[in-house]
C-alpha cells in the first residue's frame, strides 16, 4: 500500500488543521493505520491509531480531547482533525499502516508498521 499525507501548514496556537492520509494499491480496510509525529531532535511518537478497520481510534495522552481521528475505508483515507493546537504539537506528521490488526499494547510502536507516508509539516506558532 502507498500512503500520501497532506493538510499540514502553519497555524497559530489555538487553531485547527485537518490532516488526510490517502492510501492506494491495496484493500485499505485490511490495514491497521496510525498517525505519528516527529519533532526536531526528538523520537517519532504515536499520536493516534486504529487497531483494525472497524475499531475506535486510540490516542496519545498528549492529544486526547483535542485531536480526533477518523477513517473512511470506502475512500481509502484516514483523517486527523487537530483542534486547540499548541506550539508543542509542531512536528512532521506521518501516517503509517500495517496489514492486519495490532493489539492495543503494540499500536503505538512505530516499528510495528510496515508502510509510511512521506510526512506533512505542522507548525504551530505561539
């Protein structure tokens, strides 16, 4: 599967952005999908993910209540609605996928994903 992330940009603190990740090349509903981010000088960290095609989204504590992930298998696309953005949300955001499903304890581990999009930059100014 090929992944294409988009929707990043520059926004002021408190603003919103909506990221999209479009998949092609395979039956998207068969994949676990996650969002990760990486800030300069920091490790890649989990943001949100779906354990399976019809599961609810799970979130990192740092984004709970502010970010909402959704998935449209018919359109082969996942979304990340980001509200109340903070400067510490500044990072390159990546979508990732893995064939099959993951147990919850492994959902947030980047090493468990086989396919990655190119990333989209999100910059939040104070």
